[in-house]
C-alpha cells in the first residue's frame, strides 16, 4: 500500500511539473503582430506585468517541482516540502489570478476605464495566452491536491503518535 501511495504521489508531482512547465513555455512563446495603417504592434507576454509575474512564478515553481521529483522517499526534507508546497500553491494562485484578470481585460476591455479589448486585433496571442492560463489552472489544481496529500501524509502521523 505504501509503495502504491508513493507512486501516485510521484505521478502527481510529475504532472504538476509538466503542467507548470507547459504553462511557462506557452506563455513565454505567445506573441502576435498586427499592423494598423502603417503602425505595427506586437503583443507579447512582456507587455504585461501580470503576465511577467505569471511566467516568473511558474518558472520558479517548475524548478522546485523538478528538484522535488528526485527527493528520496525516506528523506527528512519532506516536512519542509509541505511548507514549500503551501508557499508555492499560494504563489500559483496569486500569479494565476493576476494573469486571468489581465486576460479578461484584454478579451473584454473595460468600458468604464476606456480600455478597449485587444483580442479582436491579436487573436493568435490571446489564444496562446488562454492555453497557458488553462495549463496554469491545471497546475494549480494539482498543487492543491498535492498540498492536501502532503499534509495528510506528513502531518497526520505526527498527530496520531501515542505518547
């Protein structure tokens, strides 16, 4: 039973790593160019601080996820991993929330502020960013599941010890 649980845990960790890596690659490579009259405009993730935050946060979490994949099962560092999972899950939620908010403004605009939607002009960029955000959402869900699993696996035995 313990080996099956460990294999499931590693599979979840690998899926989380793959999802964060996919989100970073998709967002970092998203771009589109539009020419209006003689003025050319290039839409890319570096135009938005929220998208930059998304790429940086997900890059850090991708590196963390890669290193945790190679942590031995009996290591004492797993208690630290629980705390880091919590921190990184919060980072995932905050960066995804910021990026989704900006994506919504890009897609729908904001009539009250006078911001026009740009997705009609650069649909390829918006589609690529949307796919990156979907991968980011999947990564966030996997990290929440991992966090709950880690808390149950690492913390629960500490509470059930008999003195």
